[in-house]
C-alpha cells in the first residue's frame, strides 16, 4: 500500500473519456476547475463545459436545467460549497425533481488541512444523505473513483460523489468491479467488522493487520455507497462477527456511523463503536496532524476495536448471545 | 390564435378560476396570481409553441414559473390549454391532488420545474437555453419572476451568467406588482431602478404595461428579434389586479378570500 493514487485526477480523466463516448455529457464548475480537475474536460470539449464563476447556487440551477433538457450534467466545486452553500438549490432544483445531475465534490473532510475549518466539509454526508432520492458515494481510491463516476453517468438521477484533496493508497487493481449499493468486503474476520469510507479504508486495513498479530481477526468493509446503504452487508457483518466499528472523516451525526447504527439497532443489535469527527469545527494544520487530533488513525481504530471486542457478550451455548 | 377580445375573455376566465380555486382550498396566493394573469395568458395563448397533448415535446418552448406561489394562475392556463381537465383545478392544495400549493414538476403535466423557494427559476432557464444551443434547437425559454423575488442573490448570479453566455433564446419577465409579503417593495427592500440594473447586467430591457395584452404581445415579438443577449420584459402590474378590494393590498399576497369576498370578486369578474 505504498503507491499513491489521485482520486481527483481519476475523476478528471474519466470525465474526458465519458465526454468522448457520450455527446450529452456536460460539465459545470464554479471557478475551481484546476482544483477539481474538470479543466481536462474543458480543454477537450470547451462547448460542453460551463464555468459559472463563483456562483454555486446558480451553477446547480443551470445543471438542473441542462439535465431537464436531456443532458447528463456533472457539477463540481469544493465539497463545503457543493453541500451547504447551495443546499436549497440542490434540494428543490435537483433532488425533488430527481434531475440527472452528478455533483462531484472535491476537497472534502479535514484533510483539506491548512485552509482551515471554513473549507473543511465535515457535514456534507449528513446533508446529502438527508435528500430523498440522492445516491451518495465516497470512494476510497482512484480506480474506485473512476468506476463510481462511470456508474453515476450510466444511471439516471442525482448523485453526490465525495472526493478528498489528498492522494490515497492504491487499494484496487484494474480488475476491480464497483457495484453501486453493494459494499466491498476487503477482508474477512470473525471478531468484529470495521466499516470505513474514503481515506479511512486504508487506515482500517492497517488496523486489521495489526490486530491480527494480537489474534483479533476483524473484517474490513468499504462502504463506498453511503446512500443507499448496503444494509444486507451490515446485518450479515453484525450477525457473523458480533461487533461493528465505523470510521469516517465526517462529524458523528448523520454520516456513515449514524446510518450503520440505524440498521444495526433495528435489525441486528450488537455493540458498536463510531469513530468520527467530534461535534465541533476543526482548524488549520497538516492533514495527518488533524486526523490524529480527531482519532482518525490506525492506532485509534486498533484501540477502539480491541475494547469493543472485549466488551462483546460471550456466546452461551446454542441459545445465542447473552446481553 | 385568439382575437384580442377573446384573449381578454380568457384572462378574465383565468382570474375567475384563481378566485374559485383559492377560495375552495381556503389557502393560497391570490395577489401575485392575479397580477401575473395577463402575462401568463399572453404566453399560453399567443407566444408559446407547445402541445398540451404532448407536454414533453422536445421542441416545445419552455415556460418556467420562478415565482411558484402564482401556481394557481399557471394551473388555470394549463387547464384552459387542455393539459388536464378544468374540474381538476378545484383540487388545489388538497391531499393527493396534482395541483400542489407551489409548482411541482413531478405531479403536474406541463410544469417544467418545481418552484416555490424563490430565486431558482432563472438559473434553471439558463440550463434549458444552453441545452437548446448545444442541440441546435430553436425553442425559447421564458422565465417569470416576481419583483420581490429579485431580493434573492441567486437571481443576480443568473442575470450575470445569462448575459455572459449571450443567451438570446432566453426571455425573462418580471411581474412588477410593487408589493411583497410584508408590504411595498420600495419599503421592504427597494430593488429599483430595476430596468437600469438589468441593463447594467447586460440584458436588453423592455418595460411594458403588464395588463395590456396587445402591448405584451408586441413586447414578446420585440424580445424574439434581439440577438446576442437575453431579454428582460419588466411588466408593470397591479397586485390583485381585477378584484377591486384586492388591488394593491399586501394582505392578499398569501391570504385566501372569504366566501363572501369570493362571491364579490366573481361578480366583479363577470
């Protein structure tokens, strides 16, 4: 896991391929095309690229109008703007009419780093998952990003794809097959299952490696599609391993942990540990240092998982678990 | 094509529908529906190329009601055009009705987009107009805004963008009735001079009497001749137009008439 992969670059390149294959693909940006990487598409297909300037609300409305007229509209800006700056426009011009708009938001989470709390989207999953009919995806590496973008283009309806600024480890090879709605089991285990998204997947895998040395065998699941959530996979993991840990670069409320907990509580109650950003805004700093402050590290995942496994109720013969 | 007196009769009929619908629902927005009636009548019975039997005809002109609270006026025009039975108008705002309180593209045939939260329609219209250009289609996109709606920042983002993209297939109309929910727009949030603002944003601006059907028709004819820039028709109107006791009254922005008031209004509209 030493090689790096850029999810944003994968997005930019995939857009160019999609543009070549389908003349109805259009792309919009709000004066951030160099950062979001939509400039690659702009260079190849200037007529189908619309830079809307620093006006995200207007961009979302234009994207909706293009989609209503038969286009598949990709709209990109930073996650902090895409989700909260224009939430009303996304809600009423895109979500409710179920428009074929794909919002690909970059620079999500605290790993934006030095720009500080103003630019760290930590509430976006909660906001976007609240919108009826939206599909929300948080890929974990470049290959997965490329395939998620392709899957979004092939489907009709609104998508939110969340990408970080940082590069990730290379997790998948060219043979990887992204299936929307279907969580990717990265590693099987019996003592607990760690469910992670985005940049946290590689950290969950590191944690699982370390825990194995202590004879704690945990599964790792990449829940790339946060909505609709693969509830079958969650229930199976809860029933088979008896404990669930979630890890996300997002506030505790309304993100991956909340969504997994809803399923676990209703269908397969087992002990859970939610590793996420505390209910607060963060600050400027180096990404790795900010992750450390919020406990979004392999070390913290190891500690929380170990404690959770110890807390697990012991099996009592054939009659099942004792709580 | 309707004759001038037939157009006037049609507008009066639409006003009657508006009063009946809102009175029956016992909720809704009569003031801004009545001020927009003549504009909407001219659009649906003179200007728009549309097919009520095929609401999604790809080459249709698009009409976007950005001031979505004037939905009753649009529903009445759609029903009179033949999109759905006129009787259905009386289900306005009722559970399971196709006549939602504000425009809903998912339920009402002939509606282009959902509206209600103000300021969103012009941006949507830009998207429709850009798509027409990409596809080499000849249709026009018309967007109706309120003058109070121009308080919304998004309207000016869209104003800048439409001129930047040189969208001469986009025609917007402002129903300038001078009143918003809390009172006169000049007192609540003065947006004047609207004509100079839109001109400064790069639009061709036409100012017209929004209740003079003939002049409205001429304005739309002129708008379609303009090349290289979008056109804004500022239609001077009277809030509550056609019902004496509703005219220029902010209280009838979002208040239904009582049964007696509705009867009185319908008598005036005979």
